[in-house]
C-alpha cells in the first residue's frame, strides 16, 4: 500500500445500492472530504453472480474506475459473508445450526457453516474470479466480513459433526487415546470409534468439558482454514495486502491464528453500540458514557488488533452516529467521532474508515447513520471527519505506542473459561479487561501480547491473568525474565485436554505457591481487602511459603510474591485492582498517575495523547480538556 505508514481516512461504500449516475459525485465528495480509501464489494455476491455461473462484473469494473479516477484507493472485499439465495438451492445443508438444532435460515447474513465442503469450494471459486480480475487493480483486500458476528462460529450441523470427527482423528490418532485424554471412563462415556462422537449439544446435562473444549478448538480451526483458502487464492493473483475486519469482543475463534495468514488486521469500532450490548458496564456507567462509549473498550481492541496484525492495523468501520442494532442507540456527543479517530491513530492505526458513506434508505440498516443522510446532505459526523483530515496534514507518520507493560491475551483461555466458568457469568475476557482498565486508570500505556510472543525483555511488568492452559513455550519464555510478572487466578489450572494434572496449579518456577481449592462468591458476599477494595466473584485458597503480598481484613491470603513473581489467586473489584496495580507498578519502578474520571493518556515515541470521555470539562496537568476533547503534545 503506497500510504502504508501515513495516517489516512476512508469510508465503506456500496455502489450497488445507488444509481450509477451518483457514483462520480460520491467519489469526488469523498476525495474533497480528505478520504483516501474506499472499501467495496463485501456483500455483493448476488450482483456479481445473479445465477450459478452467470457473472456480471461490469458494474464493479465501472465502480472501481470511478473511484480510482477520483484518486481513491480501493479495498475489495470477498462477498462470502452473504451467499445468495440460489446457493441454498445448490447446497441445502450449508446453513449453520444453533445449539438447539435449529438451522439459521436465509434472509440476513452470515448464514453459512464454516465446515461445509461445498460452500468452501464456492467461496474459493468466487475469490479466485475476483482475484484474477482485480488483483492488479485494487490496493488492498478484505476476506469475508466480521467472522463470528451474530454467534456464527460454532455450528452444530451435520457437516460440522463429520469434520469434527476427522479433526479428532487427526488430533488423537486412536479413539483409545481420546478416551484416556478426555477421561471418558466417567459416566461410561467411552467410544469405540470416532464415528460415534456427536457434537456437544442437546445432552441431558452438561457434556464432558474436554469434549466441549475440543469442539471449541475445532470450531476455531475451521475459521482459520476457511480464511486461509481465500488468502491463498488471492495471493496467487495479487500482491496487494490482505486483511480481515474483526469485531469487538468476538472470542469464538483465535484471531492470532487467522492473522498469521494475513498482512494486516482491521476491526469494526462501534463505541456506543458496544457500550450497550457487550462491554459489561453497569447501568450507571452506561448512563454516564451513553454518548461517548466506554473509555477503555475501543483502546483495548486497538491494542489487541495491533498485535493480531503484527504491528499493522486499521479501523475498517468507525461508528459516525447512531447505529441500528444495540438495545439503545443514542447520537454521539459532539466531538466524539473526532476523538475516536485520533484515539485509533494514537494506538498506531494507519487508517480510520467510517461506516458508511451514505445512510441506507432500505433494508436492515436503514437506522444506521452514515457520513451522508439518505437525502445526500452531510450528516453531523462529516464536519468532524473533515476536521480530522485537515489535522492529519501536519501529523507525523504512524508510530506505535510506547509501553512498559505487557498484558497477555489468549483466545483459548477464553474458551476454557466459557466451558467451565465455575461461577455465574465468570468470563476470561472480563478478567483481562478489568486488568487493562486498571492499568489505564493508572495512566499507563499497554501492549496486549499473544501467548506465543517471544522476548518480553522490553517490558518492566508483564501480566498473565487467567491462562487456564499455560503453554510450555510461554512458561519457558517468562522464566527467563528478571522483570516483574503478575499471574492471575486459574493460571495453569488445566492441561490442553482439560485435566487437572500434578503438581497442583499454578505450578510456577521461582515461587512456592499452590492452589489447594477454589470457590466462587455470591455477588452479595465480597471479601474486603486490608488496604481497600474487595475480592469478588472468585477466590482460591493458597498454600506455600511465598510471602504474602495482598490479604483480606480477615487475613485470607489473596496474592503472594517471591523473587520477581506475584501470584494473585482472586478476582478483585475496581478499587482493589487500582491499588494492586499501583503497588505492583511501584515495585516494577513504573511511574503511574491517577487519571481523572473519563480521561485517558497514551504515549508513542513522538507524541503524548490525552482523551476526555467525560461529558464535562476536566482539569489535567496540561490544563483543562473539554468534553470529547483531544490533546496532543510532542515528546
């Protein structure tokens, strides 16, 4: 990409939705607004192939020409998220099936099963046709659209059952080995042949956790191989870089594994919608940030996808106004579209692209705002986008954040927690996000790190909360560190087949601590910490000689420290985590600063950014910052 290291703007456009005579004016208005990139095509299969084998690429040829003549660069999406109706007549068993055994039906999107061999071939075929025709014309690619959105990774279809049986055979070799690994002697669950193994749904009570966990691993691998088919086909015909647009808090597949086959990552950022339907904020927080979004949720995903993209990432869809799909859909506070854009750039984004160019006048997304209204007039966000485009002219090139803290995030750990949460609503994502928020409230810049990361030597503090299966490669990598490491609850609690193995967890070198038993806590039964805050939700009883680092008022040991390792065996509330992180950072010799409510700071090697998510003016060390305000300082 010719603008790879410059901060640029873009939009998502659907030429097939509008009369062709509008395209030229649209393209010129995009360029005049300061946009560089336009994503097209990701939902257009029925227009590209109205009937099986009957293709119409002429309209797309002309759309690409119009955009390029306006000096806009095109990202072309493969249209496989929306297989047309004729596809179901050809492959009637291609639909995904939910846990209750119900097919997901046609009439929306993402209605395919990743395991269906016929649909995989159809996806490869349309990808090949597009890559051959546009491989030297477009500047970048997007595979499919939002893998996992609408709970579409895990499918209980017959093709999934057959593929799962083959996957298990490859993983375990013999059914005898599988029976032993899963502990199938329990409840007489032994199998005689792989063909007997069903999918782990519709059982009388909970299925074997090893069975469920294996199915989660298989389901993720199906996404990885589905995506790889498209990426490999594109590369046969095009040298343009390839991405996928991930979503917020979708953890059903391993994004790091998918990212290994791509050139950069993108994600779709909807701060107000996410606050209402997935952040996990309290009603009070939702009310306070209804028009701004959570102060940390977007930042968390920026940092996560920077790693998924191996340093290169975009926001492919940035919310510009009210959306249509959340329980409540307020308009952003004036200035927030600009703030969200600059926040992405502060975290190292190359491009922020707004969804969408013009609000649709028909179908499911009629109520989703765009940069233009349906009557072609500017929507409120347009002025903010133009302002960002002007500000970018004098901005430095893309620079990644400068972090002294690493936070390990592992999708496989999220699957393990979901299979065996041990308490109502206990969730790995929530645990890691709680640590991240506490670090940010202490004024810190954070790198989110994959579990296969090599060389943590640049970090003064590394956090590894909740890694139920602790990969030996990561354990070996961390053993070499002299810097401070914090391990969180349930570290090393199971092996890859979900067994408790001796010695008891966490089984860490250089610290004498053992988890003797665990318990989950009622929400009305917190345990008060001696220095403020409380243990909530989950706690472990710790044995060993490691010195106490944190305890409750009743003298229950919560965390211990020996050498450069802290093990915290409990889930702490916000107050407890704030104090814990502050004390730990002092041990690691990392300066902290208590951030005013709603204000966050991030540093790169060239700039320091301050963002105010609060609806009120806030005083900082640099002076006041207005609601939805952004401050930038050279360092």
